[in-house]
């Protein structure tokens, strides 16, 4: 798991585009007519990079979490979310405003005979402790 929170905005976007392009070449998706261009990938990540805290190399991974006073390790499995266009992918990430996203992959496919291109993003949403803290502070302050 790679933490990208401490990087600049441009470094985060560059890292996300690079990770996606590498996965496409490893998975053989550059031989498909459904391949996303780096420009499409950049367009998506330039709007959602602030909600992606980590990138991962596998769709199943372990994550440490403090529950009470105990450090617990839990196994996480990525889900796959689908949209009709790039804006749909952006909306999926942004509508979960109280969570951050752990990113695994982004791709397109044409699964039906009518050649309707679909966009997919794979990862997992996790409660954002900073937003939880801010919400508690706002409750205490009556805001």
C-alpha cells in the first residue's frame, strides 16, 4: 500500500496515471480498442485525487486500524464500480464525501453487442478519520 497523501497534487495525479497505465500494459489492455488514453485518465484523476489516499497492488489487502486501544488488522477486498462515462466515475468517488478511496485500477470495456463503452474503477471506500473528527468538533461547537 502506497500512501500518496503527502505528495503534491501534481505528484498524486502523475502517480495515479502511471499506476493505471502500467496496469493496462501488464493486463494486456493496450491491445484492446477500449483502452483509455492518458488524457482521459488524467481528466478523471485531476478531479478526484484529493479523495484517494492510497494505491494498492492487489484487489485484496490487509489494513491496520486502531479500534479502541487495540491495533487490529483487517482484510479488505476491492469492489468494482461502473459508470457510463468519465463524469460518472468522478461522481462515484465524490458522492462518498465522508470517506477516502483506496485505489486499485481504472479501465473501460464494451461488454454488450451494442458497443456501449462502460467505465470501471476498482478500490474500496474507508471512513475518513479527519472528516469524522471534524464532524465531532462541529457537533460539540453546535455548528
